[in-house]
């Protein structure tokens, strides 16, 4: 039998790379060979933070291709980055695949592409390669993408994705309401950026998903029954990291500061506030100070991740005398081994931006949330946490758009004295972790997906009807 060689390509963002690397790890554990393709810029970041002990196994190789951006271009400009990638990268990916096919004699059998990288579907179709789409966000988010035509028909949005109605909407009666102003493409940046994201990332992503032989998602039926019932073609295989609780995560853009684990060892059980806001959140100086003072006012131990180049000490000034006052009660690091932190018995709650990876990690470890969404799908994720799962509380902004120190102190006390929320978090943890155990729903879906990949087809891949897959 011919070897099975899978090419995996994520969107060049931290929250997309890590879960797809976990998918790749699952494939290699099952004997499949994987070529993991990052942009050159992301590849450099990952490799600089990579250590020998991170290497999953010999069946995975990490490679890179250019994203088309110049040395002085700003990759934080997501509109320009996505536009450039969709124009430049298809040709580069084709050349990479041709080179792999010639070099090792094992042709790429299947491509697993991030839903953001819709242009990959055209490469797969041209080169007659089986295609799967991976959603790093919630199933509800994927359902939103798949429902774009309905939103257009119902005049919820215009042809550029701009919301037309200032009212909540539902994709189905079994799903939570959504605020159109918080649709991912409507709150990424300015109007020009939002238009690019809608037309390239969303519309091309929808088209690619409809072409793909499989759509897999880092979620569970237990978390989102409404979304999976609305689109049964979306297969839950998560939470991915729940199967990797005692192993080091790979794919981080920054070096993890493991000294925080030693510090956690010295704190009482269920006492520490863990505050971390992902790879994109940016606070202005005023908000940074309010967060710092809010953590101080709780009089509780806290672990605060202040990412380099975003919300950290390199960019902001701490309040006068702050470090001296908090002393060893506060531990501030630039990047943390989050999976291990959330699994630590000293952690009492997770103050989070509610990115889907962080949400899955918090849920998988039974940790209550303090929700502070920043942009994109994070608003809807916080709705899940606060209103549907009831495993956390939201932090509210004042009239000037600031989450004040008093709000932070008050919500921390409310959350940590709420035994109902704590128990809900533990109950949900049991359900979702159980789903990835051998023989259960997400685990079974993963094995079926791997078996689908292994079905060798020398001819053009058949874009079969996803809904018939069981």
C-alpha cells in the first residue's frame, strides 16, 4: 500500500497554528506522514521558541513558504496580509507540493487547510488532491460562515458583510442569538479591513468548505449541539488539547516562562487569578493601569501574562510603586505554558479574551472564566461561557469603554464566591474530556476522519456529500 502523506496549512496566527499542530500530532500517532506548512515569518517564530523536547516525532516535517509581504510590511494589518497571501501563496504552495512529490516519491495524499485559507482549495482542485477544512474556532463560528448566503438573503448583512440590522439574530432556534455587529468580519478592524476579510477569508472559506471532502472542528457535540445539528457536515474532533494534558504544547510564537509553574506550586489551592489575553489583544495605557490596579485590589495571588509587543511591560508603564506593593503575590510573565497553568490546582479562575483555544483549554480543565473579549469570534465565545454553559461571568466596560479596577475586583469576588459557577465548570469539564476518550464521540470522529484520509484514490478526489458521512 502506498504511504499516506498529508499536507497541513494553518492561518499564520497563534490560535490557528497550535490546534492544527495538535491535529498533525494525532495523524502522526496513527502512522501518517505530515508536512506542516507555515509562512516564513511564522516558521521563524516557531523555530526560535522550539526545543528538542517539543519535536512530536519523525513523521512530521516543518516547512515554510513566503506570504508575499515585504520586509517593511506590517503583518498585523490582517486585511493586507490576507489579500497578499491569497494572491502570492497559491503558486508557492503548488511549487512546494511538486517538489515534495519528486523528492521523496510519496505524493501528497490529502491537504488539511485552515478555514481562513480558502485559496488552498483551488490548489487542491488543480492538483487533484483530497481536501479537508479545519475550523480552529467554534462550530457556531463555522456555521456562521456557512450561513452567509442566508444572512444576505435575509438582509442581515450587505454584499460586503456590513450589518444592516441593529438587532440580534439566530442561525436556528436551537442556537444562541448573535449580534451582527460582532460577526467576525465586522469587528476585525476599519471598514476597509473588514471588507477584505469578508470577501477573501469568509466567502472563499465558505466556498472551500463546500468543496472539501470533510470539515473538522475543535469542539464537541456536548458544547454546541445546536450548531452541529444545523450543519451535520461539521465533525467535532475536540477539544484537541484535552488528549494532550500532560504533554508540552508546540507551535508557540514566544518562549514560555516556566518559572510561573514553580511560583504556582507555592500558592494555596484554588487561590490564583490567571490573566492572559492571547496573541492579539492590545490595551491602551489607561486600560493597562486599570487592569494592574484591579488585580492588586483583589488582594489575591495572580499570574498575569503581558505579551511582548501587545499588553506588556515593554509597551506600558506600571502604576507608581506597583511592583513593590504586589511583591511576590503577583507573578508577571511575557508568555506562559497555558495548558500546564490551567491544569494547576492553584488556579482559581481564568481572566481571558475568550479566544477559542483558550476557551477550550479552560473548559477542559474545569476553570471558571472572567470574560473580556477583544474582537472577532471572542464575543460569541463569551456568550457561550456566560449565558449558555454558565461557567463564567463577563467584565463590563464603563461609559468610556474601560473595564475599571473596581469592576475587576468586584467580579473576581463574585466569581470566586459563586459555587454554582464552579460546579458548572467541573460538570462541563467531565463531559468534554469524556468525549475524546476512546470510543466516544469526538474520538470516533477523529478515527473516521483518519480512515477517510487513508482511503487512497489515484484519480481525482471525489468531493462527496459531507452530510452522508457517519
